[in-house]
C-alpha cells in the first residue's frame, strides 16, 4: 500500500465517531490559541494606552518672564491630555502616592511648584534645571513602567526644547544687538579716528602756537615792565593834574561866589553893559577930537596949575604976603588938583601924540568892547545859569581828574601784578608748549590706535551674526532641539501584533504538529507489521500531519487576516502561505522523528526542542542580546530561519533570507524524514524494550 493511501487511512479514523471528529476540530483550532488568540491579546497595545489610568500632579505655581505669565505645568498638562497617551487623571500628590501604592494608578507624573520658575531661569542670570518627577511601581506592571520611560523621554525633550527656545532666542537677539552696537561702535571709532586726526592736527598747531606764545609772552613781559614804569610816571602826572584841577576848581568856585552877586540882577547887569557899550561908542566917536583937543587942554591945564601955584604962593607962602588963613587949605587943594590935572593932561597929550599909530587899533578895541558889552547885555539874563554850568563842569573836571589819578594808581598796581604774572605765564607757556609737543606725539599714536580699533570693530561686526526674526526662529528651533531623529523605518510593521506574528505563527504551527502526533501515530503500525518500506512508513506517518498542518495554516492565516481586531497584512501573501506550508511540513517531520525514535520520551524532547528554539530564535529581542549559548545554537535550529523569513514575507524587504530559509527547511524536512525512515527500519525488529517499555505516555 502506498504512503498516500496509508495517510488517508490514518485520517479516516477521525471520522468514525464524535470524539475523533472533535479531536480533529480541536487539532485544527489549536494553532489559533497560540497564534491568533495570543496575538489578538496584544495586537496593538500602544493604541489602547489611553485606557491605562495614571496620576498627574500639577503643583506648578507659574512664573513671570519679561512681563508675561508662564505656566509650563499647565501647558504640559494640556498637551498630555490632548495626546491621550494614558488615561491622565489630575489628582493631589497624596492621592497619587496612595493610588500608585495600591494599584489604582500605574504611574504618577508630578510637576513641582517651581517648575515654571526653573524653566524661566534658563533665560536669566541663574539658570536651573526643571525636573519632571515620574514614579512607577513595577509591582503593578513592569511593562507599563518601560513604556512610560519611553513616553516621558519624549515629554522631557519637548519641555526642554520649549525651555531652551526663550533662552536661545535671547541669545540670538543679543547677537543682533551686539552686532548693531559693534557696528555703531565701529562707526564711532571711525569718527573717533577722524576726530583724533583733527585733534592731532590741532595738537601740532597748539604746540606751534604755544611756541609762538612763549616767544610773545617774553615780549609781553618786557612790554609790561616798560608799561609799568610808564604807569608810575603817569600815576604821578595824573596826581599833579588832579592837584591842578583842584586849585582851578577852588579858584573858580571862589570867583563864582564873588561874581554871583553881580549876576543875580540880570537887568542891572544888562543896563550896565549897555552903558559901557554906549560909552565905548561915544568914546570911539570922539576919539579923533580927543586927540585933537588933548594938547590944548594940556596947555590950559598947565596955565591953570601955574596960576594956582602962583596965587597960593603969593597969598599963603611968601613972607610978608597978605595971608588968607581961612582959604589957604582950599587953595592948597586947588593947587594940588590943578597940578595933578596939568600932569594928567600932559600925559594924555603926550599919549595922544605918541598913539597916533595906535588910534586905529584903539578904535578897533573900542568897537570890540562895544560888541562884547552888547553881547554881555544879551546874555545877561542867562549868565547866572551859565556861570553855574561852568562851575559844575570845572568841578566835574576836577572829580574826573581825581578818579583818573586813582585809576592810574590802581593801574600801576595792576601792571605790577601783571608783570609778575607775565613772568609766571612765560614759564607756564613754556611748560605748556613742552606738554603740547608730547601731546602731538601721543596724538599720532592715538590716530594709529583708533585706526586699528575702527578696523577691528568693523571686522568684529562682520563676524558677529545679525539675524532677523525668521533667522532667529530657525536657529532657535535648531539649537533648542539640535538633533532630530530622522526615524525612517524600512518596511515598518504597522502594529505590535504584526511585529510579533513571525514569532508566534511558527510557535502555533509547532504546537499544532506536536498535538497532531499525540493523536496520530508517527509510524503506521500496520505498515510496520507488514514490513513496508521504511520511507513509505515515514511518509505515511508524515502526510496526515502535513495535511492537517495545511488546514491549520489556512485557518490560522484566514483568522489573522480577516478577523475583526486583527487584520494582518502581508507584503507577499502567496509566498507567505507557501512558506508556512513548508514550515508545517518541516516541523511535522522533526516532531515525527522525535516521536518515532524516542517514543514516549520523544514527546518531552519535542517540548524541549520547542523551548530551545523559542529562546534562541530572536523572536522578541535580537539574539545578540541573549547569552552566548543561545547565540551558539541559533544557526542550527529551524525556527531561527522561519522567524527571519516570515519577517521579510509579512513586512517586506529583501527575500534572500526567505530562499535561504526555504533551503534550510527543506534540508531539515528531508533529514528528519530520513531519520524517521531509519527509525522505522529499526522498529520493524521487535525487542523486549518495545514489548515492555520503561515509560509510557
């Protein structure tokens, strides 16, 4: 009988009653318990984290930054609630601590009272680190703690970036301000350089001017000495002038006092002046007659004087004459008067004779006297006031002369002091000139230094960045979060279950094959008894399980793909199904050999091989993270290749590992069937151990 027919006979046994049929159904459904049901239980746990109750304690009291209120705790609280990462429940610190201990909450997140203040401090003078306080309790659930650490790492990064933005923005604003101020300083340095150049020119001119001033100050000192000597003489002269004006003033005041009585009556004075004028006019008119009559008058007066003298002598002096005692005194007076008149007449006659050439001059003088007299008559009404004015002017002149004398005395004293100061000035100007020359040299250095300063400031301003608002925002964003994770996942698994399907699908198929060989004999006893070919026996025991495995694969993958809540999507569906058929055939061959070779002990070995494969296949963590033993056995177990190949078939990628894995599985299948055939040949010989086995399961 051929192997397929033997296999069909083996499968027909499951249709002979209810229990065999139920057993067959259970056998088909068993992979679902390990594959579909187990994957379903944690197909996408991260999408349901919002059902996990966690405590949120916001004790932040906020802060004020640049006049604006900062509530970092409130902002983070809102973002956490909006993210729906967990079932956030805002409670007090006491309730959070109690809930974490009794299992009400899986973890607690606390924002301390000074959280905003410390975040705001990053842009101040004393920056401090704000701390988010996370507490977990692994006694409640270890995985939640691991997940939370990943979640809060992102929360911390976001909070740190937000805290950094204000600080960095101020830095970039300060850069811009520094650039502007440096540019202003550079412009100022240019102006300083220009000013220093002008100052240097001025310093040179000052030095030259002070040299000239030094020479002129010597001349000034010499001139002041001469001027001081002249001032001494002038002081003496002005004092003499003052004394003279004093004398004049005294005389004028005295004369004025005498003249005032005459000018008190301007009418009388005017009349007198008119009389003088008239008299001068009359005399001027009779001057010629006077000259003509003067000799005759002189002769007459001479005769009268001679007669009077003779008469007096005759009657009063000659002895024996007739005395006239009573009239002699009068006669004597007459004699004397006539003698005087004769003398005067003679003098007038002589004068008239000798003044012949002066008559014209006298006439002019009389005319002038007449005019002056008439002018005096005209001015007589104002003569008193004119006299007072003249006296006042004389007194003012006297007062001024005394002031001039006093001023000249002070000037003389001042010139003496100026002469002394001029000497000191000459010395000071000399010293100042020396300093100006030193200043001139220093200004040369200052011009050079300011030139270097201006150049350095312009160069520095060019190197200091000047950012506008858009550039500041871009740089603040980069420096606040300088390293962004460019998370590009090739052939990304959409959820947790898809990522673990390559691990649990072969597990379920191994368990399905293992249970199948609990119901189906690894070697057909009838074929063994009939002495059939070992290969026929091996294939006859393997084909029924292969058929059941194919049904298990079809049922399992249908449920994983179409069942609600699962929806496994495969990058290569047809290849995946074909590969899984190869997997179930390989696993069936291995389990068949273990059961055929070792009997009851083989079932234990099947479990042992399963555990060895699960721990070394790298289905959860990379195998490199496992101890060396598991890394050593990893390449020699079929599930290692199954897991690697299914990852490529389900999520996509290079299929080279699939082809390599397929070759390995074919080799394992053929090898296991060969070993089963070898075991079948051995089983065709009955021994006491087979008749009375030491262990029976």
